[in-house]
């Protein structure tokens, strides 16, 4: 129960958005976009994703390295400043059936003016993805590892859960010439943590084990080279 209470609070923040830029942008290319979705919540007998939104921007330093930042708009509207920034690096490129591999380092920052408190969660994502077809759409599978450094969670609650592991999978559709992208992701947030006694009505495809997050999003690519 204690572990799940901690996970509920932390996963509410880290489960606000899908993985960002699984595939790096082209060199000197910009992209802007947004997403909506979050942990599944029981509402009126039906499980629906929490409507948590964020907007993002990314820039390709080269074809294997993209930097990005994002603002979590729902948190902002409810009085908590929440943003993230990071970078995606691709050490391996797809060869036949062997997938591309990308690593994403992210820093989540949250500030509560009412509590006058600040929290910071670093995370590392590892994803394998496969491009296919003329438009180079891709599907991916991977995991998120978020490190809870603060001795407290929820700004004042003692923390005993230092690392949260969350598998994920998703798909990205690209328009002609990759002018824009549509994406969807499912994330299994803390699937090893039992939550049958939790007071928050989060739910998931694994029953009482962890929480399932579902996300959809849109991304517009800019200044694509001819």
C-alpha cells in the first residue's frame, strides 16, 4: 500500500505524457506538437485515460541526436508548474529486421507555488523501433526508468520507492514527406506494484498491478530539407 501511494503521486507526474522523439529528427530540423492522455481512471464504471495535456518542441542537432522541451499544460492550469527537457540519441540504426535503438534522457521539473516546494525526477528511456513502408512509419517497444531522488514524495510524504520501471509500446504514423506525425502509446506504469487498496481509482490492463497510461498526439515537422 505504501509503495502504491508513492507510485500514484510520482506516476501522476511522469505518466502525464508519452515518450518524446523516439526517432531523432533530421539535422537542423524543428518539430512542434502536443499530446493528451494519461493514467487510466475509473469513471462511472468505465476506464478512461486522464485528460492530461502537454505541448512540446524538438530540434535535431544531427540525424542521431535530438534535444527537446515540453510544458505540461494541464498541471499549469491547476497551479503547478511542470515541464520536462532532454535529448534522444540513436546509437544503432535499423538493419533489416534488426531495429534502430534510441536512448532518451529526460528531466522532469515540478513546482508548487502553494506549497513552495520543488521536485525533480530524472529518467532514462530505452526503445527499439522498426521503420516500414514508403513513409517510414514505425512501431516501437521499450521501457522508462524514472529515478525518485527526493526523500519526500508529493512534496511532504516520505519516499521508499526510488526507481519506477514502466514498459511501453507505441506507433507513429507519418504524412507524405513526413510533414506531420500522429502517434499513440500505451505505457504500463509500475506494473510490479500492487494497488488493490489504493484510494485513487487508477486502473490498468494488468488488474491491480500498476497503472496503464494511454496517450495520443500530433507533431508538425518544420524546415524539412528538400
